[in-house]
C-alpha cells in the first residue's frame, strides 16, 4: 500500500509544536526544586556502578556509592548534576552525570486564611501566583489587600490587589513547592451610604465598586442633596481619613477622578445643600 506524503506545512507545524513542548518541559525541569520524598534517578555515562536510584530522605540527603551522603533537597536537578560531577571526578575520569526526578512528592502549595476554602494545590508545572489565584474559587471575596505568600518563614509577596484586580503582572511571582498562600476574610462586606440619598442603606461591597455606584444603589441623590459635598470616611492603617468626592464634576464635566473606588467598610455621606 502506498503511503500518503504529508504536506510540508503540516510537517513544519508538527515539528514546531514538539519543539515548543520540549522547551516548556525542559524549562520547568530546570526550575524544579528537589524536596524531601522525591525519587531521583542518577546515571553516569559508561559507569553502571555509579548509576542508581535514590529517594531524598527527610534530612534532605541521598547516599551516593563510594562518595557518601550528598544534600539534594532545595537544589535543582541541574545544580545537583554539577555537584555530583565535581564529587565523582576523584573516582571517574571526566564523568558525565544526568539527574532526573522520576517521582515528585514535593510539589504541594497550601492555601488558607478564612477568605476562601482551605486547600492543597499540586504543582504539575511552573506556576505563578496569578495563575494560582485564577484557580481558587471565590477569591474576590477574600481580603486581597491583607493577603500574602509565605516561603519558609518569610513573606515574599504582600497585597494581591494590584496583581489580581488591576493586572499589574510586575508584582507576580513564581510559586514554589511548600509555599503558603494566606487569603483572610474581609472584616466588613459592606459600604454604608447615608445622608441625602433616596434610600440610605448598607450596600454589599465588591472589588472595584465606586462612590457613584454605591449612591445609585441607594436610590441616587434626593432633592436636598449637595453632590459636591459627598464625603467618604474610612479607616486607613488605624487613621481616620476623609475624602471629598465632588460628584457634580463627575456628572456634568465627566471628571472620573471624582468617582473614588471604595473599600470595604467605607462610609459615604451625602450632605444637604443650603437652601
């Protein structure tokens, strides 16, 4: 049976796709940090006696034939290859060492804090904080401003507001195994609209809500309102802050700077005018 020859364009696409996949795989492998419990396959070209499989012990070490104990935890496979190559030079002439991770157990990330359902995520590939946040249900209900990432005993990133809500990817960070993501519950889920509006009431807070949206949720200004005397009161780092939002400038002149973005717990007071 005569085989059909594939079009040149199709062959090129297949080759390109495989190249991209291989590049992505090698990139993640280079970044992966070996951890306790991982299984490693170490091979030395042409030297069967020095090729072995080892599980990283709780103390972070593996035992290498004739060399002894070597620390493997917290290293990348590439780094460990370099260490083993240097150590084996005393017993093997020009050793060519390959280290691969055949079983990964050190790839868990922990999420907790009350703002979202606590859980454990498995890192199957290179992942950033933003990519992880996109996988968490109801993340918008958490207090993103007070959130942070813990690595070891240090906070490596705080306040996810600009990253998640404003798309400031410069604040993104690559997540590593055993990182802890703290997402606390918001202390107050409302903003409070009072004064010269048609229906003063608490308005359920959502990320990005503005002063005009809150006022419209309370029925809008009543006939006695002085829109330019709209005040926003909030606590900012234990200080009382008062912001004057001149709403006439917004409504008449389209001055969007007056349409202040609110925070949970803000009080919006629309004062009456002088008649």
